C-alpha cells in the first residue's frame, strides 16, 4: 500500500479531517462551519508543478476578470518565459494546456501523455493565444462514475483527475464520494441505528444507483471506518475543486428513505417505488410533508458540515421509472426545490436529461432560471432536435454518454458534436448553456475527451478533419504522415459514427459476452452489430506501427497502439462467432474445432495486448478495493463489491432476469484470460461433446460459474507486462 493511501485511510489532512469527523475547529462556535476555501492564488502553479516538474518554473499565472461574464484566458511570452492569464486557476490551466497542444505539440490526458519531446525551454508564443468560453457551464462526470470508473481510487488518482479536468476546461464536477456519510448521519438523527444503516447503505461500487434511488444494500455492510475515510477523501476533493475555482456538485435530497421510516414517523406519506431491473427500490418520502422538510434540513446541514456548501446540487427526482403514486409531480418538485433553496439560497438544481426525465411537470413547477439539465441524449437519438420545446426553455448542457458501463470500445459520435453543438447553441432563443461530459466511466477514449472538451472553447463550427490531423501532432509530438493517416482512419470509422442508428457508444466485443452462438453483444443494452467498417478500421494498425521510433516513446503512443490493437482483435469475435455457429449447425466437428481454436488464440492475444497497459488490469481494480479494507473479511467484501459490478453486477435476478450481467464488461487482463476464457472454454467443450455424442448440449448455470469466479478467482497482476509494439506486429501479421 502506498504511503499516500495509508495516510488517507488513517489520518485526515488538517482542515478536511476536522470537518469530516464532525469536530469543531479551534476558535469556532459550536456547530459553525469552517469557511470553504475560495479559488486560491498559486493553485494553478502548484498543479503545473505536479504535471510538468521540469518546466513549471518557466510559466507565470495571473488572474484577470471575466469578460462579459465569460471565462477567458490569454497566453503570451517568449522562449522560456510564458505568461498565462485567466479568470480562475482552472481556466489558467486550460489556457496553458491549449498553448501546450497548439504551440508546443504536447498534451496530457486520461490515457497517456506526450511531454517527453518538449524542449528544455518552452517555445515562444508566436501570437497571443486567446479564448473565451462560449458557455458558462462545463460539467463533468456521470452519476455512475464512482462505480464504473473506480469506486476505490485514492487521493493520488483524484488529484490528477481534477488537474486533468481543469486542463480540459471544466468548471463543475460531480462529487458523490462521501454521500454515504451524509445519509448515515442524517438518518441516525431520524430514528435509525448504525447497524440498520450499515445494512441499508450499499458497498461503494454500487452506491451511485442507491443515490439515484434504484437499489440499496448490495455489497455492504459499510463499516464506520470506511465511511469516515470516504468522507475525508470527499472533503479533500471538494476543497481542491474550490481552490482551482471549480464548483463541486453535490447530491441533493429528494426523498429516499431506509426501510421502516413510517414506523418511526407515524403519519409520514411514503410511495413504494417497486423494482429496478431485479432490485427493490427504496421508498420515496412525499416531499410535501413536514417529515420531508425535517429530513431535508438535516441532510443539507450534515452535508455542509462534512463538505462545505456549494452553488449546484444534483437532484434526479423519479429517475429511471420512479413512481409518483398519488403525489402530484409538480407539487413534489416545488417542495424539493424549497428544501434546497432554504438550505442554499440561489443554488442551481442540476438534473439529468435521460429517458423521460426531467418530466415536464417538474420544469413547469420550478424556477427554470436556476435549473440546469445535463442532457444525456444530445448525441443519442435523431429525434432529439428541440430541447427548448422539450423542457420549456430550461437551461441545458449539451451532453454525451459515449461509454456505457466502462466498455473498452473506441469511438464516439463526433460528427454529431461538430454539427449539432454550434447549431443548437447559436440558434435564436437557444437555452443551451453548457456542455456535460458524462461517459458512464471516465478514463477512456482520450480523443473523445479532448474533442468534446474543445466544444466549449471553440467559436464557430469545428472541422473534424483538421481537428484529428492536429490531434495526431499533439498526441505524438511532431507532424508525421503515418500518424495523420492512422487518425484519419479512426476519424472515419470509430469516431465517424452518428446518432442516425440511435446509439451513442461503439459496439462491444463478443469475447466478453455470456456464451451463446447467437450472441450479438456482451451487454444487454449495447449495439448488436458493427457501427463502422472493421476492415477500414484495421488500416489504422499498420499506420500506427509505421510511426517513426522517435515519436513512439510517449505513453500516449503506447496507449493508442494498445487500444487499436485491442479493438482490432475485438472485431475478430464478431467475425468468428457466426462461422463457429455455422460449423456447429452443419455438424462439422473438424471445422468447429479449428474455428474455436482460432477463437481461443485471439483471446490469448487480446489478454497479452491489454496486459501492457496499467489501466487495463483487473488485478489493479481488485487491489485498489482490497486496500481500503481494515481486515481480511472487509478486504474480501470490498473486492467482491468491486468485481461483481464488472461481471454479475448484483444478485441472480438482476443478472439473469434484469439483464445486468456483463453490463460493465471490459477487455481487461484478468477478465479476458480469466472469467471470459473460462466461460467460452466451458461452452465450446460442451458443444464439442454434444457434437461427438450426437445429443443436445447441456445447459450451463452461468450465474453460478460467474459468482464462483468472483469469490475464488486466482491472483492477477497489478503491473503491466509485455511489449505492445511486438504484440501489435504479431496481431497485424495474423489478421
């Protein structure tokens, strides 16, 4: 365990720890809240020292006012002396990163970076580099982020994540970490014991869906020590965001209660919420009653004691099939809004645009000027054309969910971003007021991350052809025809899809699917076929392999080569499986054996490919979870919580009847060579035996096999291994 993580789990940083543990700082009146740190001079310089230790002293940051209410930056300077002016520390970092990409041919990202080719002295700015944000709200992270991206990350991870979001221009970041402590302390004051709440609160990997009122309990119980550690980290994240001039977006209260609330509060009006894909949903407390007002007041007071106040709160009332029962939705919305405004006058209500939410009754009942809808469907359905009409001109953010469940597939509907964003933003009467970066899991698709982020800082339509050509230079450090060719192939294929087919994410592979000869996707709600031409996509691999040695030294190049190699192999599953099915149905045992051998070899190559990247190791995911446990029992419980999310997701009814199994499938080392290989080996062996014996194949209890693997899997590597260039060449030769 690294020292930084041990420090996090056992000793709070001074201010954050005091607040998280509920103590009163010296000199403060009992119950007083320590002042939240404001944007701090020097925060940008400190971030750059972390990110570019060899060059940071060559950069000076200066704060300037917003222009006409918009965030702005300006970069000037001669060789070795760069001046960055910006309206907040985060905007200053955005300005520097824009300079780094456009002038110095370098960049930092979720997946790899290119800084090794920077000269000893940073290059001069040929002409002042200025930008103004074209929207006020640049919101980041999906409600599911703390599950699918990493429920057990530590401060080292979060510090860099916040730096990267600042570099890419974001100013509002969803912070769910520590919300479990808010609920626990709130309901301790409303009649529940610690033991009862420990059983109600899910494990950290499953908490996002509990906060959305979809389920409870699974993956728990959560220990008091773990609650305290998570609260400390949540406070540290919130404080860092404030220092950078960014807004932490906290969950607000809309009525979720533990079981038995009416027994403790006679007269309280509860609305049962039924099921959510196999899970029992928590009850909803009618927001119109005095009981709701009392709980909400406690919730917001406790939250502020732990994390300080904010100016934006995420409240998803009646999410994904929530039932209003006999409660008028408009009246409920007004009551939820009143509770928020009572605690935080002037705060913005942030709500997800997803499926039928927000209902029109909600937006018609509240102060629309203080609501922001983060639209998860902007690039998903072609019939989404007029959000002003849909939501009564409520301000909204153009959003993208290019990734569901953390699938490792490349791609995004970038033509829709380039076409729709500027068109919707500039049309008469537009209510478009922001962007919303909302892949269900972050830390993937670095090109999509950069391109989507650029929308808020680009005036006029964005040229994809030029953007991807420039990206190849920024990504590897210098212009190169082979790099440009590779990224132009990717622009036309993985990043050339559109919402015309009503999908926002790329197709997943079939190696991660529950075995079936008729499988068309690994996840239940993913595309059932290729969204682009796999043969054309495959041309990117030899182009990347032809990039000169000097430009191959960065982690950015290694990641991209791994990702294209992985995607190339993943495509083979969709080509091979129909051929395997045809051989089986024809009773051709020889051909069936040969093709299933090819399948197994492709999986072995895939396992070797993803083993080269630190973010593609299930062993690391498991180790991160175990590191938060105090003893063997807690470590085992947290590891099961984390690993079940990627596999069975939850209990049998959710996995089998609800369709949640493999929702978060991903082509990671240890999953490909572990569970996925075990399933397909089991399946093909039974089919081969059935062919040999002239009988129907016996059914396999897949949930039992998967659950057993989750609990008894062997150890997996936590550090990368292998030479991705050599492996990529081997894959190219065997196509």
